[in-house]
C-alpha cells in the first residue's frame, strides 16, 4: 500500500509540475504584444474556373449553376457570378465551401450571359469565364394562366394555382364608370398552392374587373379582365340567432356572461366561459343556429375591448368554422362531439375555413402591441368564406387555441351572407 501511495504521489507531483510550466508559458504569451497593422496581402490573382467544369441547369425564371474550384488553389474567398438583366447589373456570391449558385427572379425567357470569377482573400479577381443560358418560363406565367376572376359576395374572388408556392401579390382593378379606364385597387399577398382572395365592397351590378400578378422580384404580369356581377350579401339578422349547445360545447358561462352576449348589439358586453377543468382544455366548441338558411360570406369577430385583450387572455387566436343545414340529433355522447372527428366525417358539416388572428405588425407573441395592432383589434377581426361553400344554417366553431388558456371570451359577432332576400324585396 505504501508503494502504491508513493507511485500515486510521484504522479501527482509530475502532473502539478506540468500545470505550473503551462501556466507560466501562457502568462508569458499573454504579455507578448499583439501584432499590429494590416494582414499581409498579395497582388496575385487566383486561377480561373475551368470552363469545361461549368454546368448550367435552366429552371423557371433562372438557373442552377455548378462548377469546380481551381485545383491546387488554397487562397480562395468566394466565387462571384455577374450578369445583366434588363439593363441592370446583378451579382451573386457563392461561398468557397460550396460548388454551386442559383440565379432566380428572371421575368422572361431571353438568353442571359453570366460570368464567373474566383476572388481570393486579398480581393484579387481571376479572369472571368462566360457562359450563356436560356431560362425556362418564369413562375408567374404558369400562375397567370390559371388565374380566374369569379363572382363573389360584394365583389370578386381571384383564384389561381401556384405549385411552386412562391410569394406573389394579386392586384385587382375596376373600370372607372366615366373614363372607362381600369383603376388600380388593393394588392394582397399569398403563397398558397390553391389560392383564393376575395375583393369586396362593390355594387351588385355588371362591373369590369381585372387582376394581375407581381412576384417577389418585381416582375409584373399582364392584366386578365372579366365582367361579372358581384353576388348579393347583407348583414344577417341577429334577432334570429340561438345558441345550440351540442354535447361537448362550452355552454357554461362565467358570472352569467352567456354566448348570446355576442349578438346583443353591444360591443361592451362580453361572453366569457368558465375556466379550467373539463372546459379549460382545447379544442373548445360552440354552435350557433342562424335561424335561416344562408350562403355564408364573411364575419367580423369583435374581441373584448381593451389593449390587454386584443391579443391576449382568452381572445380567439386560431380556430376552424364548420357549417351545415342539419346535424345528427341521435348522438349525445360528449366525446363524439368534442374529442373525435367522427362528427365531421359522418355528419353533414362542411369546413368553411381554418382561421388565425394575426397582428399587422407580425408579432406572434401576446403582450405589447403597436398602434396599428391596437386599431386592428379595436375594429374586430375580419374573415371571408369562399363563395363555393354550400348553404348553411348552423355554425360550429372549433377553437384550437386562444391567446391565453383556460377559456374563451369575445364581445360581438357580425355575420354576412345571402339569405335570398334581395334589396328590392324590401322596398
């Protein structure tokens, strides 16, 4: 045991000696003054990329370019690609750690000449290697071909197919009744594969509309025109509305603040469910009988008033809305109506939409809001429903999440649609 202890002791002394030596050397190094002045550079340009190694793969609105870096070159910072499009010069950089780059955003199929350069760490540039390619048809062309202008409630719905799901803007135009010229209206943005954007606020008379596409690179399509008659809509009569109370619905009310407060015409009174327990977990449901069969068009949901409630507490955030003209009355099991999707599959319900309240500022978190956010919340959250949906009498809301947890509260609901009663019927 003593001998073992002696060996261990000797090992520990040697270990301590090495630690002391390393510490002294580190201290001496720390006392050395750091180098000053510019890192040495040279004036020797790197070798160029071999032309035979450059491969160009045209794609819609651009191309993918691959190449081999010069063999034996150790001093390379990046590769740059220069080209001119519509009289303007563009540069794409590619890291030394890759052997490819992408050109995108071209709005036509005119041939494009590109030149590749190698740049070293001193900023020296190699001789350029030029290549020419012809891009495939730009993305907006295929989208434009599928674009249609359909009659919708109080206006038109512009629909399209965007398989690439690139971000596009849709601008709608209407004909000026006096000058007969097209007057530019709203532009709205989307990256949906099967897109549909409604443009409302027009009279129910034949009107010439037009639409065009602008992509994220600023390329603009021609306009597509159509003369349509907007579909009639009117605000639905709240006096006819009733709470249904299906099994599993959140029919409870905190301190007597019932769901019918959401159609009492007073934005100051609220509906507030009980919190916690069975009723405090998502999904949460409630169902409304509109009292008549309508082609539902849109809604505006007024949150509980106050800056702390527009994007906080139990205010709606993400939800689905379903509609039907009849529902199963023979099933009274709460789990069927709340915790399974059987009621969706085996009933006559149709999904009207998956909706989410989003701040104009883009801030996804509860809490402080900008002035624009507050104005948006105070005005109520607007949502539109496709004109292609079937008529309905019953609305069922499926709450996926609120801005807080544990319950739901809202102030007032406003619904619009076509109930078959045209304006002249009331004259």
